[in-house]
C-alpha cells in the first residue's frame, strides 16, 4: 500500500524590506592646486682637460710636483690616449717628514717571499721606477685599456737628449704650495733606500 504524501507546510510570509536610506550628498572635492613647474636642471659643465689631446708626446717637467697628485693626473692623460713623458723624476716631492717616509719605505722593502726572496715581489728603489710603479697602480692594468695606457708612459731621471728639444709643461694644480723644506724629494728617498 502506498503511503500518503505529507501535506506541504505553508510558506512563511515574506518580511517587507526596510526602505533604503537616502545617500548623503557627496561633498565637492577641493580643486587641485597646480604643481609648480619643475626647475630646469643646469647643463652639465664640460670636463676641463689638463692638456688637449695631441699626437705628439706630452712632456711634463716634474720639478716640485707632489708625487700622488702628479701620478693621478698622468694616469688620466694616459687613459685619454695621450703619450706622456715625465722628466726630472728625482725632483718630485713627497709630503711628510723625511724620517717617517724613509722608515715606511724601508718597512715596505722588507716584504718578500719566505721561500725564496728571488721569487719577488721586487720593489723599486730608483726615482723613475718608483713613480712609474705609482702611476701603474692608478691604471686598470688588468684590462686592455690599462695595458695600452701604461705602454704610452715614459719616465726619466733628468732630461734625456732626445726630449730636450720638445716643449715642457708643468701642471700647476700638482705643484707644492709650501716651503720645500716640508717635503722629501724622490732623489733623497732613493739614496736612503739603496739607489746610487
């Protein structure tokens, strides 16, 4: 016998929806202030060159020039593609007391190989080799540009005969500004550490 279907329950009456509240009127946005016009950037100043690039070698008379400043300026000239010749390297000055400079350089000379000192490192004692080593340290010598720049450098003690007829220049920014008694020359340093 089929069971009678249960009577369907009456649906509850739908609740009336509450009336929607009126939205408050949007406040007018204040007018955006115009941005001030950007100031134009000043044009980059062209770099001042120490010397105009030439095909002839630049001969620098290094008398009374400070060693570090001279070396950095020569390194810049070499990287620009110039050939540079430095003369009178024994008259280049190092700032500081002679006792301190000589003492520090003698300590530097003691650095050598424990196994065999003949293996190096080899330290310069002549003024021309000291300066050329200083300049080499300011060049990217592991790159082709640095190797090429170093090959364009010549440093001499005194003035050799083949350079005498060429015009010599001095770099005013690298010259000493105080009494020469406050400096030590490369020639003096060389004599104390074994040159001559």
